C-alpha cells in the first residue's frame, strides 16, 4: 500500500483529523530534521539514518501517540494518569476532546531522542 501521512489524515472524520493535525504540527516543530513517513501503518517521523521517533494514529474510540519504544512511555505513565490519559507500554491514548498538552508531547519526544542517542 502506497500511503502518505496526508492521505491517512484525509480519510479521518474531522474531529480526529483536526486533533491529529495539531499533534502533527507539534511533532514537526519539535523534530525539524525528521522526515514524515508511514511506519507500522501509521504516520510518523523518522530521523536521518532511519530511526523512527514517533508515530500517531486514529482508532474508533481514541487517538494515540507512539514513540516507537517500549521504554519511553512508562516514565510518563503517572503524569499521564494524573492528566486523565491512559497509557500502554508503547503509547499515550487521547481523544479529540482531550488532546495531549504540547509540553508533554515535547518531553516525550525529548526522551525518545535521548534514547535514540
């Protein structure tokens, strides 16, 4: 399948698309050297050299930010829970009505970039 982040987002209902477009803008600003791509069937950002930094996706009941690492999100789990977000080992779940704070997204990205080295 030849997909792009724009095509992925275009298929979504407006509330999900708008929320992920806002997240995409934060990711793009925080990762100026990264290229946008599709990886694991979701839009994301890849650093020069090939390492995935983060992806994002829409599902029927939630949206998610996925830093392509099992070691990043556990360090933010308590903060996410306090802010009303569910987490898994690999991602943070949110809704269009309750988006992730930009500062939290930037700190998750910083942790992933530090992990990549």
